[in-house]
């Protein structure tokens, strides 16, 4: 008995990706990535909650880096 193929959803993004992968079809580098302009346009349509969360995490990350730079090494503050 032949093995049944798993049905993929019509126009499924994952199905299309896997189909291209199986066929060995690839895109050129210029068409394979999302441009900064297109990404920012997409991001503009996201809910503001998601954008503000992204900004908060970026602020936390930069604050941690700044605090680490200000901190002096412990061996330098040691007195004998």
C-alpha cells in the first residue's frame, strides 16, 4: 500500500516554503530579504502596544550597557 501524502492547506505559507525547498528553488539575494523601507512600513501598521514593547526592551538593553561601562572593575577599587 502506498503511503498517503499529508494534505497541505491551500495557499499555506509554510506549505509554499516547503514546496520551494523540496524543489530546490531559491531566490536571489536581492529578493530574499525584506528591505528596511518595507519593514518599517509593515511595522507602522502593527499595534502600538507591540511597538512600545519593542522600544522598552531596546531602552533596557542600552541602560544595562551604559551601567556596565560606568562600573569600575573590582580589582581597581580594592585597597591594601
